[in-house]
C-alpha cells in the first residue's frame, strides 16, 4: 500500500505536466430470531455503497420490519469511501455512530475483527449456509468470514466503463480488456479514482500487479498514467464524468453510479475484463452497536429472495446460487443483465481471480 501511495503521487505529478458464529456453532433460525421478537426502532449504516443501492435496501427492510414486527424502523446511512469509513470505525473505538459497516474489501473487515471492532453476526444457520465459502480460481474469493464476523451480500465485478460515441470520434474500438486503456488515442481521456481513496481502484491496481508481475505491472500503471486526464474524489464519480462525455473511459463498479447513469439515459457501457475482481460487498455488525437486533435482522433480510431482488434489479448479482437475475422484458433487472454483458449469476460461469488480499496487504 505504501508503494501505491508513492505511485499515486507520481501519477499526479505526471498529470500536472502538458466492514454470526461460524457454521459449527451456528444457532437455529428460531434461536437467532425468535418468532415475534422485537427489534430496535433504528438502524444506521456507514458505507461506500451507492445511495442508489443503500436507500433501496433500507426502504425494503423498513417495509419488511413493519410487516413482520409492526415496528417502524428509522433508517439512516453515513456515506463514506471505504478507507474513510474504515478510519472512522477505528476512531470510534468500540463506541460507533453506526450499527453496520457495508461494502469494500474483505481484508479491511478482517483487520477490524482483529481489533475487536466487529461482533459476530449470529445469523441463522439457514442464512449462513445459503452462501458458499468462496468463488473463483486460482485464488478463491471468500464470500463469508470463517470466524463469522462478516458475510457477503451481493456479487459485483470491478471493471471498466466507457462512452461509445466518444470512442467512435477518437477512432477507438469498444473496450474489451485492460490493455485497451493504453491506446495512445486515449491520452488524457481516462478518469480514475486514486487507490488510496477507493478500495475498488486499489483492488484493480492489485489485479494488474498480480496478473503482470511487479515490474510489468508498475510499467502498465505508469503507461495508464500517461492516458489519465483526471483523478476523481470518489470512485462513483468516474462513471458520472464518463457518462457526461467529459472523459471517455475509466475504472468502475456497476452499482457505484455506472448502472444508475445508464438508467438515466446516458450513453455509457460496462465491461468486466479478464481477471476482473468480483467483490462480495461484505457486511458486518460493529462492536458496541446500539441497535444489534435491527442490524442482525437487516443482514438476514438481505440474504432472502426479497432482499436479493433489491440488488438484482440494480446491477448486482446474487450472493447465493439459489437465485438468478431475471425480470420482465424492459425491466430494470433485464436492463442490468444487458448492461453487465448478459450475466445472470456468477455461479453459472467460471470466475478467474488473481487478486490475493494477503499479498496486497503486504505491498
């Protein structure tokens, strides 16, 4: 990570020139949430997940809580990029201003667990076992924590967005692979968020270093710098500047504004190149959370078909093989399938992953 910070400084210089118990101890569904049990009337998240997703998820949960427990839950989300959210949780020192940390790299969740800043989820065995342990080869991507501190909520690729008409004007074919970003015709046309400000950018940098090796990987990133015209403040800003035609291409995550810009009518496309990292969008309950029952109920709700549909209609993929993205012709679910290249479930395809979070943490 230190080297990444140095690299970002170098890139900027270049540009200035012309956040359960484990399965063995899992509680039964009845023990985890007794029938008729009440939950708190408030739930607070801290998350890098886009408003497009977390607002819909919280609203769906509030409706569910009203139906199931006759409780009106006041829901709130603190938007923060992953590194910022992680830093705030550490600063809270076990007296958090939020109940749940949602989104980002699972390695950060493991660091929080090591610092005793997370509590075990204690969700039902059925919910826990509905999620496979991992996905992808040769480096399996964990979809839940073996010690029960976090669980994945939805699968989502880290890839590229591009503006088709700008590519045409530049005489560049539609993007398919990472190498396409290095086309000399794209000089000054690429937008990205610094890896020190975005876990998705950091993961993509690590993919390139893992795929190409240290020497060639850093050479690739340096060449990318020559084509980069803008570093955004947040990863979700990249799809926005591309959709508006201010830049031609950049790193992006579908639910972090990319699919939302498509739904808004902008000319924007997404592609997940080879070895694109697939995040499980982890979720954890913070140690000292003021609303632990509501937090636990929210986690379990998101793993139900009703909860997963919230994601599947917004460009994300189910975390369990039980469900697939599908909807009526013209529905947002089908538009999401088209936007992400025809994918309905990542469990129906081979997932190639070279990103090793353990190695990345030491870099």
